[in-house]
């Protein structure tokens, strides 16, 4: 068990549970299984609701709902993992010492452009939404869509409804134009659950400085991701290279707005030294050695805790 608490804003555990029948507890091959999360000191985990976007919107919705069901039936366990849907529930989980589990939608194709379906997911406990995966859907263009367009009219309606409900907008995977549009449309909470700094390593999945500065200005949050191809040259990247991205965000003024969104169980190229959740233990020690305990604790969990307490509904 790690000596440090960690918050992680993005794993694809539910997708692997649905598609492969993987188990969260016990002897599990998951990179973010319960055992590995606890060994790494993870006390807050956001579970992504991800479905391959090449499926029909109807099938995407069915599979997203199946993942929600898996979360409540196979992940939530009284005293081990407790669902967090409000700031009050987060405080209750802290008092009990359990792992706080939250749900966020990765890719809005299942919404069919309809705010009514967004409200249904909110009522089921979903508290954040990333509008796209890499390509286009009814809401916006993703970061790999060649035309690079922004939000559609339906996307704007969904983003405004997210702000009204108090759901956070996740900028990860959006096109540059989509990020700019979304930031113009919303006055609600914004974050990027799993993305690095484009100024450090050029990739469309990483954030440009102007977006990072806007996240900071809005008291949002940014989670650095451990997908090796977003950290540096994929055959050379290591855990040490994450510090280059972290230093850059800190130099932009992000001391209160940065943390981690690992992408465990979703990364195509696991990062040596940060390939599963148990690796957080040694990485947290390295953060303390490099930045001192106070700053390291902000980066490891306190910044995300602050973001959640401000972004979540009170009750």
C-alpha cells in the first residue's frame, strides 16, 4: 500500500469488463483492478463510460447503460468502492475510508444529440462528459477528424444543459475548434481528464497552451495521461518524461489545477514505469522527492478533490 493518496480521472476498466468479461476484484488482469488501485494508493477513481464509436448510436447507448450497470453491480461494494454523485457523498466516502468511484461519459455518440438522454445519464450518476472520442459525432469533431470543425448546434445544446445540471465538460479528445467552441458556450466546470501539453510533445490529443491557461483561469483541472505516444516518442518515452509535461503546466501557473488521468486499461502504448495503478506508489515517492510533500500532495490528489467539491452538486 502506498504511503500517499492518489486521485485518477480516467480508466477504461468498465469497457474491458464489458468486452472481455474482466473482473474488478480478486485475481484480475485489469491494470486498474481494485487490488492494484489500493496498492497504488488511489482513493478517487473516475470510471469512463466508453464504447467504440463505430457502432450505431442505439448500440452505443445500450453498451453505455450496460457499463453503468456493471459499475453499480460489480464495482461498487460497501466499504470498498462507494459511488460519488455529490459533494456530500464525497465527504461521506472520505469519512468511511472507501475508494470514491465516479462515472464520466467518454464520447457522446450515445446521446444522439438529445439533452433528454444526457439528463437520464445524470440521474444514473454520470457527472462528466467528453463530447467525442477521436472522430466526429452528432455533437462535435474529435481531435483526429481531418476537417477539424467545432461543435454542432446539438453539441451546443448538450453543453449548455451540462452546465445547467452541474456536469463537468471534459475537453479530452475534442478538436481545437471544438475546444474553443465549448469554452465559448459554457460557464460550467471544465477539465481535461487525460491529456498532456502540446508544447512539450506535439500531438493533436495534447492541449495547446491557450487551452491550458483557460482551464487554469476557470479553476478547472487537467489530468496528465500515461499513454506513451502522448508523452514523447513512443519507443523512448518513460515515466520520467511525465515530469516534462508537469513542469510545463506548473510554469503556466497550474499548481492548483493539475493531476493525473492515467488511461489505464485504455492506453494503446503503456508507459514503462507507469503501466498499471500499483506503479503510482513509486511514482508518488518520486513526486515528493522532486517537488516537496506539499506540492506533490496537491498534484496527487488535493487539486482534483478541490475540483470535485466545487463541480459536483452539493447533494
